[in-house]
C-alpha cells in the first residue's frame, strides 16, 4: 500500500476552510532565521484624538529599532551559553529573543501584584506602593467594604461556588438586573468576558450572514466570527464609516442579513464609535448592530450605560435613539471587578442566544456566585456608580488635556478613562514602561499586533479610586518619563494641578443606598442558602474555602487585568508551579476557562514549524466540539493539515505513512480516558515509535480534562497513572497535558503543562491566555490548596519521583516541594534524605 493510500484509508482530512487568513498574533513580522529582520514601516493611522500623531516610521527609527532588536537577541543568546533555545515556530523564536525581553525589560519590569488591585498597589520585590495604571478598576468598585466582605464570606462559605443551576435565585436576579440596565429583552451570562462574544456572535449569525467588523475589534470578536456559521466576514478601517459604507454597498443583496460589529470603547486607542453615522448607515442598509461593551460598561456614560450613553452625553447635537444597538456583549471582569461576561439583546435574538447559551453551559463551566454577588452590588447602588463616574470623567478629561498642554502625545478622546501614551518604536514603548515604573507608575507597553508597530505605546488605565494627589503624581510621572527618553520636550507652560470638581451626589443618600443594597443582598443570599438544591450541590472543602477567604482579603475579589498587563498575582504562579510539579513537566500556564483554554491551545498549535514543509495534526474522529472550534479559528495559511483517524488501529498506519516523509512535523491529539480509565499509553508509544521513520519532530497533546481529581492514584490524573517523562522519551516528542480544575475541584479554570518552549510561545499567542482577564487570585488560592491536598495524599514514592523531576526548576518550586516533603512520615527517613538532596 502506498503512503497516500494509507493516509486516505486511515483518516479523514479536515481542511481549515473557515479559519481566518491571519490571526492577530500572525500579523507580527517575524524573521526567517535567528538573525533579526528589520520590520517594514506601517502606514501611519489617523489619530482619533484631539491632536495629530507624532512622526514615526522614519528610516532612522527603523535603523534604531533594528539595533534594539539585535541587541535584545544577543543579550538573550549570550545568557543561553552552549544550549540555545529550541523553538518550534518562528513566532516562538521572535517572542523569546525580542518580545519577552523587551516587554519585561530583561527582567527589570516584571509586573507581579502583591496586593489588591486598587489605585495604588504593592509589587512583588518592591518595598513601596506604586500607582496602578494597568487595572480595569475604572469606577473604583474593587475595594470591598466590611459589609461587602461579610457578604462575600457568607456566599463562599454557604453556596456552591461555580454552579449557576444550583443558585437559580441569585443568577436570575443578576441577569434580570443586567437586562433592565440596558433596557434589553433578554440576558445570558458567561464564565469569562472572552466567552461573551463566543456566545453572542455565533448565536445571531446564520449560514448566509455577512459579519463586518472594525479592524480594531478585540481578538474574541474575530475568533467568535470564525466559530459562527456566517457565510462571509470582512473588516473595515477603524471608525472609518466611508469604508464601512463601501463594503455594505459592494455586498448589497448578496447575503440574507448583515451584522456590523463594533466596540463600545477601543481601549488601545481611547476612542468610541461614531454612533450618529452608524445610525445613518443602519437606517439605509438595515443591518444588525452588535456592540462589545467590555471597556465601556460601567465606565463611561453618566450612569455607566456605555458608548450610547456617552455619545449622547457628549454630542447633544447628534443624538441617536436608545435602540440603535441590537445586541450587546459586556464583561463582569473590568468595571465590576469579578470574572465573567454577558450578552443582552432585543427579543428577536432571544431564541438563538438561549440555544447557544445552553450549548456552552452543557459542555463548559459556570459563572461564580462571588461575581453574581458583586454584579448585584453594583446594580443595586446606581447613585454610587454615578458619583464614581462623575469623578472618573473629570479626572480623565484633566489628564488628557494637561498632558497635551505639556507636550505629551496621548491618543484618544479626552473623556475616556485611559491614556494611550505615544512611544513610537516597540523598544521605546517598552523603555517608557520601565521608566514609568521607576517614577512610581506601573503600566504595560503595547505594540503590534494590537496597534501599528510604529505607533507602539503605553496604555495607562485610569480609576475613580485615585486621590487628587494620585492624579497629579500620575501626570508628573508620564511627563518626566516621556521627557527622559526623548519622546517629548520640556515646555514653559506652568503645570496645572488637579482638584476634583464638586460631586453632585448627596453623601447621605449614598450611605442609605449602600445600607439598603446590603440588606437586599443579605436577604437574597439567605433565601438562596435555604433552598435545598444549593445545599446539596456544595462540594468545596473547608480548607479550600478558608484559603479563598484569606486570599480575597490579601488580593481582593478580581485580578482586574490580563496576565501580561497587570493581572499576575502570587497564587497564579504558585498554581502553575504546582501543576508543572504534579505532571513532572518543566512549565505550565493557567486558563480562566478550561474549554476555552483547550480551544485556544489547539488554534495556537496550528502553525508552520521551523524547517518543516508539512505539519499534520492527527485527531480522533470523535473530537470534542471545543477542540473542533480550535481548528475552525486557526489560520488557513498556517500550513497545518488536520487528519482524523477512526481508532487506534487506524492511527498506527496513518502515523507510519506520515512519519516516513521528510521535513514533516506531527502533532497528535489524544484523549487518554477510555471507559473510566486510562488507555495503555506506554504500549501505544512503543508501537508508534517502532513505525517512526523520518519525521522531523512531534508534539503530543493529552486532553485529560476528565482525569484530574477523578482518576489515577490519589486522583492526580494522568500524571500519576503514566510516566509522562518516559512516554515523551519513547516517542522523542514534546508533551502537553490539558486539565480542568472545574471538573476536578468544582473551581473555574484549567491548566496546560508540558514543553517549556511551547508554553512560552502560548503565553503570547494563545487567545484565552493573552486576550482575557486572568483568573481571580482568591480562586487560584483555592485551586492551590486543592492541589496541595491531592499531593499530600499521594504515596511517598510518588512524591519522591516528583521531587527528582523538579530538580532543575526554579528555587520557588523547590521551596514549595520542601514544604510538602517536610510533611512526609518520619519513618521514611532514608527516602526523605534523598528527596532533600535532590531539591
């Protein structure tokens, strides 16, 4: 039998027909070799702010950036010594040698938060508080009052934590309240903000729909559009209504319906959509208007109503009706301070949203009760929100105007609560972030693909929780840093100092409102606790609950940011270290939702591999829908071909045929759980290794989302049932293990552990790691305690094996293991000695 015949008989090829031409991360210009290639100058975009953009993209700037890139490469390469980095893809190599060193300023600008994410924060390794310019605490609602803390404590101690079906009263009050807030006919909640668009867009798109999206839309919107059944997708230039009109005119009559997608607030640019012109186009072309209000809900508009309310507040001469937006998605992870999202819509879209919501709920995770409670707390205190947003608008306007007066270029509209400060070249933006840190303001650099490469910037997000002194210190820090690195020049214009305008809200009414809200929430909680279903389905241990309480008091309720911005807390790192230890792998990362994590992992693995002409991804015929969606959103030009095999008997000849091809890379997806136990992976590895011929390399992705907490010795999942190190050696393969905390411990999220080069790459390219709010720190503390419990219950010999596997890990991992082995029975003294020698 020929190789081609074997492939055809043993598999079914699945073309990535629905994937985008390029993902957001793919837009980065990556070198073809280890030498750094000079990026091409991008066309300057038109600033939507109050003043024009500085010059950029000159030949001199390109030369300087080439030097900066080369310097970064050499610094990293020299540190590696005789063991150079072995990346799988070009984007991975570029991230390792260029992006990560500049982003972290070679380890001098790591952003690990060691306190609650409020106006001022403590950073790990520093003995001072710094201004928080990276949190989404726009309305200043993150700080819990003693009454709020009491309610959260009661909620966590007495109710199921992540099971919306078990708390119907609390869940229904929340979604009803959100629907009323936006005057919508229906509302459906999601586990993450990212998932709100994964719910909303596929729910309303039909087979012949055309989805037209602003090019600056969030990654989740593009991902969701390719998950949908839509017949076509197009993008228009940012806020360019003439370009949008030309697309609508050129496609008139070709589609059954058209969905235009915008954001309520583009946080990297500080702009809102021109709703008056959108309204005019909508009347003419009769499209559905979908708005992602992730950054605008609860942060702009007099009452937090988002872009529509803000537009009418600021443009009384061009008012638009309240029903111009048909479908809204928004998040509970930013202004609210929890973790989750929701979709609100008019009645015609209710049935589609309901079906999609049920589909996601059936296979996935659930919104937490702590977020439900925090959302209701915000909704029940409208005067408080109005008061906070009055201050936020006032200080936002002042910051924009004063920085402009002092010669610092800031993108965006003056009334939005973020300051995208011009940096120009990517390395200059990274340097600006570092110097700002020295000046006492922590904020993240932003470059391609989020913005044009020559318009890199540092985005400073503002908060109503700032004091007047904080506002003035923030402005001083930006002026000083910008001048120090040559982005602006000193002016002779006197500095104006900020003093907040008088607040129109009566403080006595605010106090009474807070008391009434707390009384209401206390009644709802008690009613929910007394319902039998809530009591019956509560399954988190007392130790885990205690860990959650302690961490919430230390780190607050929400992380308030993505991991790469300012959303990394010690519990995140501890969980990643523990999961790497449990699986005996060198590295790990966590996801806020395990199903979305698996989807984005698969999409991230669908890339051209260095020195390979072919990349085949082998998957079983019964692939889970979550994994299927990973292939749907992968890029069409990734060079990856997905092949389905019926069973193990079909896999072996398929593997043999493909592995005999030169310059071929294989990625194998396996679901190791079979009939309530694990398949014989060692036998499979031996069988496949005997058939392997010329394959350049191989990755094995083990989806063990049904194993952790259920199977294996001590219920540690596949890592305790299979020697993954030996499995990897037999196959000469890179290993990845995907697990679910939700299925294991009834706690949100999951992790991916395995090959360090792939894990490092996915930290910058995986959609649901890079583009979503990080897991809540107190939840990660509960996960950490659950993992410690499983580890402590493991046989001593198994813990010894883990100790050996962690010998080369960082000191933080080894110290954690020391704490574990100290608990071992003293009668195992000889074994204890061996463990301590190795750690």
